[in-house]
């Protein structure tokens, strides 16, 4: 079930009404059943995997508390089980095919490749959330005093389960246990978040996807300039798709008086890669920082080992996004550039690029690197980069667009997005309370009209569902 599908428009009102009609003591049970049904619609068998992995992590956390002299063993069991599930469903075909290709190239054989398995929806997200629980219990951050059903709901709460944000136990669980009332619902935040999220996904991301997909799926028909343009469009598409999902999820959660973690803070307005990763996909970035980076030793090691830890985090987080060497390339590019910024800052501590120059640098690098993220395979990526870094970059062809009206519409949508983001960043309208009060409802009503006029209602999947 997708947020932008017809069935969800039926599902959500039923869950909302049912949740507030039944007695307080049964609400979380009802919400757990609803969340499992939400996941059941993707693939019934994968629901068993979700329940099984969550329940096993819950048991490991209990054993960490109850058998302290063996707590490291139970932590390893939790970590290995989650990694094992990821390897089995997400990386098995990738690892097998890599081995086959190496064997074929060395021995001249012609072994067949393995087809990719269907990846359970949200696998990469709910394993991170469940795993963070056992790691925090092991670290003594809190005791596993919850019931099984409470923990299962914490992992599977349907708004955020499939594509984030990855919510920490200490922020979500207390809210699930708290007594809340219908009159406490923040209707204003619900409406604005959901409308803006659907606008970003259905109007901006899905319309950009039409052009981006055409270029990346058939690179042989396009030139360097069009590849660079497609990369720039994908920057906007992936941001609107991912942050749009988070906005919708955060807005829907407010119907149940749940506040999810902030996940995006206008990353495309950043002026350095360091600033970008402080603003971009915050819940994932902080997860890798708290559980992988610190686990590797963080900055409590030698200077060279510290730099290596940073690079490894980017490399592993790249592979986390997908079972393809293109994601490794993307992660490595970000790791290298992140380290270059550190070294430049160390060499020239007082240096700070002008804001506009830094912004252009960030968007240029982000565009070039996201081409690796989007390319279908390494061969396509090599082909695209060769054509970008050539004289073709100055051949201003626009054959990728169906007509001039499509180009104009997409350009205006991107301009509109940045105007909205810049206003949020600097609060130009908000400085005038009366103007803001009158303008806000008109703005969001206009967004609803634009969604129905230009939105793509084909229930296109969200990009992170494939991860």
C-alpha cells in the first residue's frame, strides 16, 4: 500500500476513526494490527519476516538484560541476524553475480547470473530501527521493560516503517505509551505537512521522473549536456520524493498525536558537504554516526584512523542504499569529498567560501555524484561520465523533453520549490504575522488545486522502497 494509492485513501480514514473510537487500552493493539495490514498488502509472506526479525531482536534485548555475562553474545546474535536478512534478500544476488562475473572473466567460463530477489519493502529501514534498540540496551542507555506488542508497534508503526524517518526508541516509545486525546490533534500541522508532501511527490518528483527515467534507461540516445541536466533534475526528484514521503508520514502520525523526528532541513540550500549531511536525511545520517561511526571508534583513534572511519561510513552507507557498485561509487565520492573538506579546513582554518560559491559547489558535486546513485549499472555510469566530461557538455540539445511546455512546467516547479525553501530558511513572509496568517491558507489551497491539475495519480512507488 502506497501513500499515493487509492486504497490508502480508504485505509487511513478507517484506521483513524477506529483508533479514536475504541477504548484507550486497546488503541495500540488496533494500531499494530493496522500497521501489519498496511505491510501485508505489499507481500503477505514478508510480514512474517518483519514479525520474526522484530521478535528476535526483542528477545535478544531481554537476554542482554537478563544474562549480563553473555550480553555481548546476544548483541552479536541481533546484529548478525539483521545483517543476515539483509544479505539474503538484498545482497545475495549481487554477491553471487559479482563472483560469477569474476569467474567468467578469469576462467573464460559462461556461468549464468542469478536474478535479483524481491526485496521486502522497507527492509533497510526497519532493520536499522530494530537493531538500534538492541545496541542501545547493550550500551545501557535504557532497560527493555516493554511488552512484546509495544516493541512490535515501535518497529512497525505504519507511517514511517517503510521509508523512514528512522525513529529512535526513546523518542517514539514514550509517545506510544502516553495517553492522548482527540482534541490534542494538531490539524494544522497534519494538513500542511501532508499537502506539501503530496505536492513534492506527485507534482514535482513524479513529473521529473518521466524525463529522468527516460534518459538513464536509454543513455545511448542522449549527450553529455542532457546527462548533466538529468542529474540536476534527479537531485530535485530524489529530494522531493524522499522528503515528500517523510512529510506525509510525519503529517499522518500527527493524527495519532505522534511526533516523528525531523528528517530534512532544506539540504539543497547547503554551501558545503558537511552542512549538507547535517541537513539531509537526518535520521539515517545520525544512525550511521551513532551506531557505525562510533562503533568503529569515532574520533577516539589516531588521526589517520579517524579519516578512515569517516570514509568507511560513507562507503558502507552507500552500499546500504542498494546492491550495486554504482552506490559504492556514490558513497566513495561523498567520502572523498568530505575528507577533502576536512583537510582544507585544517590547512586553512580561517577559509570560508562565499555563500553563493559554496552553494554552486555543493549542487554541482551533488549532481555529479547522484548520477552514480541513479545509473543502472557501472557500464552506463562510465558511459555517462565520459560524455559529460567531454565537448558534448556544450551541445545544448533538449531532445529529452516531449515539448517546450513540459520544459517550462518543470522549470517553474523547480523555481517554486526553491522559493518556498528559501522563504522557510529566512522566514521572509513569517516576519509579517498578519500577511502570513492570511497567505498561508490560500497557499495550501492553491497547492491542492495544483496537485489535482498536474499531479501524477498513477501511484508511483517512492524511490526508497527499492532499498
